[in-house]
């Protein structure tokens, strides 16, 4: 207990120091947000208590099942959305920094696990779930009090396995090759999970014929008026045990809720034990093994001799700028935090690609040009935080740029060229999917390709400016930003808010095509293509003119940037 009190005091001291360094305004805003969240949770608890005591006791078992399914589904949706942010956030107590102290690893692990409960989804949903459970026990019967331990055991199961998953992902992030496969697999799994309810409803959807309805009612529905497939899924799937237990308790049967509580507690204990064992193996140096070393030796032996990637040259580009572009591109390909930022482009591609391909009829011709332009702009949603903080991911490597004799304008050019392949590959795939799904004409597709380059140059100019004015340090292997003062946070938020305004000119060619077509001057497609080419030519000129000025700004600010991007904070 003395060690536990020391760890808790250390956590409070670190939090207090972070608030102090962030400034009084930032600390005040954080406290106000915390108070608002607590009040929102309390309001949800009171509302759940009143609804459970006054409205829910008279509903049918099917409505009881549906209500709890909706609540648990919303909670899991918010929880899944917060998993990415939880992975990007460091532990409450960094175990690697206090391993030399005579402190129990189990105690630190316990504190870090309890800190994982302080999330927006739990603060928002847990009081409402507790209030509804207590209200049902108060307004219906005492047997409904068995719902409260079922809710807590479900929460314990979800948090335990999420904590294990988070630690497992952090370990895999140490290996860039494994992380590439992890990002793709996790994204695909998340999309499949979001599509499972629709697939299930489609599978159990009844036929329209009256005969089939009678057969379905007689064969697959039980005495509660629900299909047997629905009840079977609720018995098998652990996330649905709460709803099934609530329905059974409302009918006077306490066994499903008791079994669900025991099963959720067992699964939660298993997940927490796996998390502790994996954490212990990781800090004892037993997470790798001889298998990875053997693969590394085989890969090194199988490597062919010849010019390396960094020894290549880029045509037309100055040699120093080309070398920096290749080095930055290789660094971006290996950086875990960059892959985390770019993963949102894959999510865009899967979500909107599936939605576009599922459309039965294409949109009107007047809208297709704007959709194609939007598809050309979509890749920069995930790239924006990289383009606006080009030197924050260099960290100590930024000293090489400061000490080099390369003109600062060519440093900016090399940094921009390193991001160009990511924009071209992702944008081309999204445009191809949109062109196939929406039957976009070739002329409009060609105009959208030019608009993709235009959007990249516009954001590159804005990113060169923001990267020099508002740099910030990013923790390795995550997207955790520096605890910056309130004014700097406001400037970063303002810069991201101005990004859509910077991309607004990209839509002008599509608008010009529609106006010219409405005036019966020229067809919309060729007009869009011609104006896109003219706009790209003008933006290229402005981009070249901006490089010397922004290079001088970088030269003037490089010492301040070096202090920011190389200073690790708590």
C-alpha cells in the first residue's frame, strides 16, 4: 500500500506539472471540460433512473432487449472510436522510467489499468447504465437488481481486453514491418465490425410473401415473439449478454444474468491476466525471441548488392533537394506515427468506396464533377497533420538540416516531394473507385487528377508556413503532441481550420464548368479540364515564388524549431 500511495502521488504530481506548464488558461479549460463531463454523466444517471423506474417496467421483453442493445451498441461504438486515441496516448505511469526503483511491477500495472477507465465513453455512458439498472430494480421488481453486477462485469471484460489489445499493439509498433500489416488488418476488421449489424439484419430479414411470414413465425419464433436466430446470437456473443440478461430478468428468470455475470468476469480476468503477462515479458526482454532474429539474418543474407534507395537521383529536381526527399520518404515509410496518421486515408477509401459501389443509380451529371474534386481532396484529411508539422517528426534529426549548407528553400522542396507519393497513390485509388462507381467521364477524371496536384501544392505552401511558425514535438510511436501553451494550441487549431479555405480554389474549375454549361457557352467537362490546367499552372508559379520567402522564414526560425522538436516532455 505504501508503494501504491507513492505511485498515485507521482501520477498526481505529473498531472499537476503538465497543467502548470500548459498555462493557467489551458488548466482552466481542462477543469471546465472535466466538470462538464461529470455533470453530463450525472444527468445521464438521473435520466436513466427516472426512465427505468417510470417507463421501462411496463415494456415488453422485446422492447427491453432492443433498448439495452441500443445502449450497449452506442457504448461500444464510442469505445471503438476511442481505442485509436488510447493507443496514441502514453501510459499513466511510464514503466520503463522506474524499473530501477524497488517498486512492484504489479502495482504500476494496476494503476495504469485503473487509469484506462478515465475515458469519455465510460464517463458518459456508465452513470446512465447504472441509473437505468437501479431504476428498473426500483420500479419493477427486486430481481432486476441482478442487472447491475452484469453491467459492471461487462465493463470489466471490455476494459481488460482493450488494455491487453493496447499493450499488444504498442509492442508490435516497435517492429515497422509488423505494424504495416497491423494497420491494414485492424482497419479491415473495424470496417467489418461496423458492417456486421447490417449483414445480420439482411440475413434474418423475412420474406415479403404471407406464406413465408407464417412459416418464419411458426418455425423460428419462440413464445416471446422473437426469431430464434436473434436469441441464439444474444446467448453466444458476450457483448449482447447484458441485453439478454435484462430481458430474462424482466420475465423473472435470473439464471441468464447470473451466468452472463460469471462469464464476463471470467473473460475479463483472462484478458487482464494476459495483459499483465505480456507486459512482464516485454519489460523482461522476452517479447522478441530467436525467430525474429533469424528472419533478420536471412533477410540481410538475401539482400542483393547494388545502389541503395538513398543513392538514387530524382530527375529535374536539384540534387540536394532530391537527396533530402528520398531520405525523408524513407523516414516516413518507417515511422509508426506517420502510418497511424495516414491510416485514416485507408478508412476513407473503404468506407466511401463501399458506399459508392453499393449505389444502384449514379448521381446527376452536374454533381459528378464536384464529387470527383472531393475525391481528389480526400487524401489530405489524413496527411494534414503531417504536412503542417513537417519537422516535428524529425526530432533530433532536425539538427542535420540546421547544420547543413543546403538552401532552406530546397529543404522545403525536399520535404514536400517526400509527401507527394502518398498523396498520388491514395488519391489515384480513391479517384479510380469514384470513377468506376459513379461513371465519371474521362474528361472529368483527368481534371480531377490535375486538381489533386493543385490541392497538394496549396496545402504544401500552407504547411511550409505552419511548420515554421507552430512546430510541435510528437512522441515516437504515437501521435501524442507536446503539452503546448493555450495560445499555441489555439494557433494549431486555427491552422487546421483554415485548411478547407486553402482547398476551396480547387473546386473553382468544376464550378466554372457548370456555369459555362448553364450559359450554353462551353460543355462542362472540357471547361473543367481547361480551367484545372490553368489553375495548376498558376499554383505552380505561386509555389515556386513562395519557396525563397518561406525558406528565409525557416532560416530565421530554425533555432526555435530545433528547441521544440528535440525537447521531450512528460
